[in-house]
């Protein structure tokens, strides 16, 4: 039988690991980009602007090490979807770590 319990500091450790994973950024085509909540908001806002304004064909986004990276419209939309999926997976992993399913064997 496997018994799982929540230690008082487990949630804090899991949150710290989640923040560390987000602070590490997201690698796309060899460049690392910030994915903190503010950056996520800016990425989502720019993706929406691309969807609403078909005249924008390319844009420049700054990498974590402050390099200008040029994206085509399609590349940036793919990038924004990939960032969203990556951050969602980080959160799902942290939630699963905080609340593992009870196993009775």
C-alpha cells in the first residue's frame, strides 16, 4: 500500500519549482524568451493584434538576452501557441505534484 500525504511545506516547494521553471524561459528556434506573467500578457496581446490586423506581415520580439528576433506573422502565432502550451504544462505538473492521486495497492 502506498500512502501519500501532504507535508506542510510541499506546496511552497512546488510553487518555488514552478516559478523557477517559468523564470528559465522558453526556447524557440534556438533563442530563449521570457514567459513570466507580464511577458505572457504581451505575447498574447501581440498575437491578438496579428489576428485582427492582417497587414502586419512580420514583427520583432526581444529574447531573454535582449536580442531582436524577427518573426513572420505565422511564426509568431505558432510561437505564442507553443508558449501557452509550455506554461500550461508547467502549471499542470505543479498541480499534479501538489495533489497526487491516492493509490491503494
